[in-house]
C-alpha cells in the first residue's frame, strides 16, 4: 500500500479514484464494510481505493480535554487499511488551519486537485470540514455538481450494539476484550517495545517481558489477561498483567507478559499482544508466596482459554 503524508505534494493526480475518508481508528467491522463497498466500486470501474485519514485524531487538536486514547497507533492503522485492501492511504496531518476548511473547500481545494474522483464511499455518520458541518448529504450534493458519485454505508451491528470506535474504546477501558474483539472482528492488539523492568517476575519463577506502548494508545483496564504474543520468534501463548503491582506497593502502571514455556530474550524487540480474555481484575496479595500461587493459577487458566482460541 502506498502512503502519502500530505496530499498537495503529489505532482500528478491519482487516476480513477474511489475514495473513502474518516479516522478509521481500529479499522473495525464498520470500517471494513465501507472499504468492502469501495473495493466493489473500484473493481466495477477499473479504479483504485484511496483512503483519507487524519493524524493526530481531530479531538486531540480541537478539544484535547475530551480526547480519549486511540485504539491503534498510526502505524497499526495503516497496516489495518493495507490488510483490508486499500491501495493508497493519505495520512493527512490534522491542524487547526486544516480544520477551518469549509466542506466545499475541503473537496474542491484539497481533494480534487490531486484525485480524479470517480466515486466516494463513506459511512452514514461521516462528518468533515469546518465545525464538522459536512455530511454524506453534503458530499452527494457536491458530487452531483462536480461529477462524482457518492455511496453511503449504513451502521453495522453486533447484536444490539452499533459498531463504532467509541463503543470499542468503552469495551477496552472496561477490560472487556471479548466484546472489543466482537466489534473489531479480530482481537484487540497492543504493540510496543520490550524494555527492562524490575524483573520481579523472574524472582517469582515467571519471567516477564515489560512492554512500552506508544503514547495515546488505549491500554485495557488493570487486570490479568490471556493473550497471543507476536514475537520475532513466532506467535506464543501468554499471560499479561496490566497494573501497578499493588502487592509491592508500586504506583507506576506496567504491561508485563509471561510467555508460556518460552524464555527467549526480547529486550529491545517489538512485540504485539492480541488480547483474548480477561482472567481477573487486579488484586493485592499478602506477599510473594501468595502472588506466586495466584500467577500459577492464572497460567493454568490462560492455557485452557488459549487452547480453545485460534492463534491470531
């Protein structure tokens, strides 16, 4: 997939574009439905699917006090868009000046000089332009005047829940990674670099990899989870502890992964954790012996959970 960091830098317009636009945080089931429709339109007209996304998320620029964490880093969002078949992604830097473009200016001054638009495919609740005043209806009106078609994709539901980035964030914050997986269409993933920790796990007989994740990425609620760990040596089953280690009176949150039956050196390497199930909440134990016993029970529980869960 080609990634363009600033659309006006293109020296020639991209041809035969079927466009979709949005934040695409999570590239969840709703996003996948939109992109599937765009792919079908592109195949029919011999075009290419181009996605426009924004970085940072507009809320971090316009209303940082209301901004929550992101489901994905930009790197992982781009990977997700590539994996569902997008040919080109424009990762446009979002600034206050960019946000001030009126909806018609966004289309006529930002998009059209660089894109030969054949079709635009968007979600039913898309907004764009100054004050988020542009909608799917705005696009349809502009398309009728400027010569491109517009398709709108309705909400996708899982049970009685409308799939959205907000509903997934709520599930992750609550530690409900099972619900997050149902809405995403795949396990919730944290990716980061393994850093040196306090090595308490090793003294307890359960060595852990301490993960440092990018800023602004959502971390599930404190607790213990069964997860698949994607390491340079392959996919490994694991138990992940997220929390402040209250047994030792600490206050700094850590993300520690004990990989079952594996003792390789991961320091400095990138690892991705795919969360399968929350095993329990964070607890304080009377001392190292009680904690060791609880970890052993967590390991046994995780083995049972992961035995029934496909490797992600």
